[in-house]
C-alpha cells in the first residue's frame, strides 16, 4: 500500500504536469490581472478543499516565498457566523454564493475548489459570479463536473481518488501562488 500510494500520486502529478500547464498559467494570468486592477481573489471549498482555500489565501495575503506587498485574497470558509447564519437561513448550498453576492465585484476572481467538481455550494457560487460578470476559476478532480464546465478557467486533476486529487491540488496551488508572486516580484 505504501509504495502504491506514492506511485499513484507521482503518476498523477506527472500527468497533470504534462496536460495541465496551459490552465494553471491561464489561471495565474487571470489572478495577476485582477490584483493589478485592484481586485481580489475569493476562494472556497468544502472539507479538505476549505483548508486548501485558506492555505491559498494565506499564501497570497502573507507571502509564498518572497517578500512583497500583501495581495487581496479572502477564504470564504473562515467566518463561522456567516457560514452558519447563511446555512440556517438559506441552506448550505448558499453559504458561498451569498458571500460572493456580498463581496464579489467585476474585476475580482472567484476561485472554487471541488475534488468532485459536483459540490452544489461551490457550483452555486461560481454561477452567481459568472452571472455578475466576475471571472471564475475552478480547481477540480474527476471529470470536473458542473463546476469545471461552467467557469472561465478550469484546472482539472483527472482522478476519482479524493486523496490523490487533494495531493495534486496542493501542488498546483503552490505553483499558482509562485506564478502570481513572481509577476509582482522579480
């Protein structure tokens, strides 16, 4: 099992490295352009993807590897009062969509993370963003699902294994943060 887990994750990393370069570079350009215009990144997901959203926001607001000014990024997964009140009053499917309605503006980027591509609350937020003219990015697994089919930029990790998808997602988020940071710091 030990060797198989490493072999599977290495193989998936290699596949995504070979097939996913254009999408990750495009996502970086979209984020850089938004930040240069004074926009922000709103990032979210469920479970492990919520942790990844928080990690990404921390890397942008704080720093990834280089000293630089903070970048505007908000993880929509962190405010328990907002999450629980929206879930209570409107249903869990609306917890991210309501925040995008309140905080998102054209010029921002709405970045949804879903290992299945089928998380209803992630899809709802991406749909609200697209309808509002906000650029959208989805980081998904499996075949990308509805989340991947309805965004401006789709970064996909083609596997049905949630742990393997999450491992590659973390690598892709680090690559993305590095590309964004390099655009602001030589």
